[in-house]
C-alpha cells in the first residue's frame, strides 16, 4: 500500500472549483496512489463503463479525499484500510457525512518486513531491531510522506529503543527499489510490507512480530472497505447494489497489482486483464445490477470486456 501526501490546499487545486454536480451518470472516485487501490478503482471503472456510466478517478491524499466526500465533490472510495487508516477517518465519523457500505477485502496485512535471511539471522520482531542498528543503518524504509505515521511514532516515543532511527520516505517504487538493491547484495533492510502486493512473490520476506500497538494485531491484519458520501447509495441504488457486491481476494489483487507494477499497465488495462482471467467474478458482482439504460448488466459488461 502507498500514498501521496497532498496538502489540503493542493487538494483543493486538484479538485478544482468546477467538479460536476453529483449525478448517477457520472461516478467520481478517488484513490490515494496506492497500487492496490488503483487496481480496485480500475475494476470499478471497467464495470461502470461496461454498464454505460461515466467513471472518473482522481489521485488524492486520504484527508483530501474525505474532505471532498464531505463536501459532495466525490462519490466513492474503495480503500478504507481498517485499522491502518483509522486515524485518518476518525475526524469524519461524527455527522455521518461518509458511509461505509461494504467490506471488499479481508486477509490484508501491513507492518514491518525484512528479507528472510535477516529473519533467519534472529530479527523476528520489533524488539530485535535496535540490537542490529548498525547493520540496518538505523533506517526504516517507508513510502510517501504522510503515510509513515507508525514509523514516526515509534521513533518519537523511543519504542523498542529505536528513538535514534530515521525514516527514509520516498514512494512505493522507491522503497521497493531500495529493497531490491539490498536483497541483491544480502544487505540488511527493514521496510513497510503489506499484502496484497507482488512484493510477497518477488522477494522472500518475513513480517516482524510485536508491532501490535502501532499496526494492530496479527501483523497489522486489516480489512478494506468501500465508502461513499452520505446518501449516495439511496440516490443511485443500482450503483449501490454493485458496490455492495464488489469484493476481492488477496491473491487476485496481488495478481492485478503485478500487471501494474511489473508489466506497466494502467489500472483499467490491468483491471480488464484481471476480469478476463477471472470472468466468474462478474456473476456475483453484477447479480441484479442493470445498465444505466435499464438492461441486464452482466451481458453488457461481458461484452464490454470482450468475453462474448
């Protein structure tokens, strides 16, 4: 998972003053620049376009996304990671301006990871890191600024004796490039790891125990949820039915993310390829869903995806 840190001012600039008024014909989505959410938003876009809707996705910081939903400028967000994003969502729980309508993924996780050779050398938990500070260069490798809160909190509180460490912030790809270099040399590196993600296939990695207070139990176990602006599913019940049925699996997302990261496909290309590899998923996603014009949804999307 990765995120762009975008200030509220920049977010307003990105959104612009003239976003279209909410309507069912155009579905306005956002994702924070994380590959998994780029993929799932891409899947939603393909389904919606196959049904005759217009779909638009903007890359925005999480807080900006929530502000835009509260203001009625965005309709749909497929990427609320719970509990990893609970801090970001907490200010918006009051007032019911944002609705959580569906759990679209279970089995996700998010915490510190190391190459297996480091794990086998004795670094199996957060408490083992400080004793090997020199080998690690006293550095954590994270993703975009604004997405490494747990790392920063560990340093600020000197948890596990790691107060003297620093966080190297870059991007998902920048972090993975550093891991790739380290692994090629069998250097020691500790970084943010998560599933679903192709890193779990590309690298032989292990997740560290003991970070429950920062990432949650069971290696930062998480579920991912679909959220909308308040009242959206009542205004647009056909879309509401679709997104209530739209769910994914960790292996499926890891596969589709590989199309983006390794093969250079854009999210909708990757989504279309994923749908063609798993056409049976359409049956559940589109059960009882119609096209914008009122026709049967499943055959329309199958035709759009080239499955007919």
